[in-house]
């Protein structure tokens, strides 16, 4: 099991899929939100109601 996981991780790193993207700061102001303010990840969903 661990050997398969290690192979998958190595393959992802080798092909560049697991590399971190550039961080972008988006001011959310008074937008509705859930969860703690100091969460390590923030997911923002953009919706178009047309």
C-alpha cells in the first residue's frame, strides 16, 4: 500500500501536477462565509446568474 502511494506521489511530482500554484489574495470584505477566520485555505466560488 505504502509503495503504491509513494509511486503515485513521485509520479505527480515528476510530471509537475502536484506543484503549488501562485498564491493570490482576494479581499472578501463582508461577503458571507463559513468556518474559522484563520483557516489555512479559502475557497471562493464565482457565480454568474444570467
